[in-house]
């Protein structure tokens, strides 16, 4: 809906049923953007897919619910749809985000809801490349085997992962309860000597927004997260300048 001088942009999100963070951090970023660009306003609509524990089995079961979730969002006629579970796509093998985005777009199109589709998995890769980074260090909340799949996925896209830290939290609700202030300590466990950028949270469920700007200053490197990358992807898909204050170099 457009009123005098303003445009409402409707954002659809497909999120795990246990995700508490994406629906907090993404609106927070775009509300901050509204303060500086009041002509653009953002409205959010979510569809949920059942998943409680971040295991390969539950991730696969969740992915099987994609069509149903996309159908629900199609009824809201979104301007863009974001698939917001990075590891669910990366765990399926390199490049899977392309197939997942295409599946969602096909469902939307079949319901007469033409809208661009972004995924947190694809957005992270695009965001790293937008920063001009070729080598990154990564923090994840996942168990080490899942972190290894994420590293393989990123490296298959031509980006070297110089070091990775796994916090090893399998319960997705527990991931949401992680204190972003702890990231000020976690990043220091990484070897950043060869890194061009730091992926402070390779997970949209692990809270990180409150730490991004300060860690960037502490580390002296561009800092990106799955959430800031998804915001960048959404804004780019909408044809809007991808600018959000206080959210790191990617959105500067």
C-alpha cells in the first residue's frame, strides 16, 4: 500500500517453528532504516515450518514443509520472500539454496504471487562477495559436523574459510537464548590473520545484531552475519539501497 510519500513493502519470511531471532533482528534493522528513510516502511508476514533440534534429520523434515509454507505466504501477496534457515539449506549440499529459492518462487508464481525470493544461505554468500572478501572466519552455534557442512558450502562458492568456531548447541530454542555479548569473547578464539571478513553468526537464530558494530571495531575487519546478509538481500531484491545504520560494513 502506498500513501502520500511512503511505500509499504510486504516481506514474507519462512522460518523454523522454533526460530525466535529472525523475526526480531530483521524488523529491528529495517525499523532503524525507516528512521533515516521514512519513505519506505516494512510489513512482515511469517510462515513456520516445524523444527526443534538442529539435526540433519529434523532439518530434512523441515525442508519437506517448504511448499506448504510458501503457499501460505502467497495468500499475503508479499513483495519479497526470505527463506530464513541457513543450515537447513547448506546441509543439503553445495548450491542447494538455488534449488530452494526456485521451488519457493514456483509455488508463489503458481498462486499468482510473483515475488523475488532470497535465502539466508544464498544471501550470506552474496554478502561476503559484496564486501569483496575472499577469505572469512566463521562462528556458528552448530555441532561440529554441521559446521563442517557450512564450511564446505561456503568454500564450494569460492570463498576460503580460514577458521571456524562451533558453539555446539543442538537445541534451537537454546540457540535463541545465547547472549550476543558473549560474541565479544568468541570471536577472539578465531585465527583472523588471513581473513578478509568475519562471519560473526552463520545462523539467523543465533542473536548477534547487538554485537556486530562493536566486534567490527574490535576486530578491525568487516563483520557480517546471516541476518545482516538477509537484510541486504531483501533490500536489494526490493530495489532499495541496502543501508541500515549500526549493522556493520555490509549495510553501511
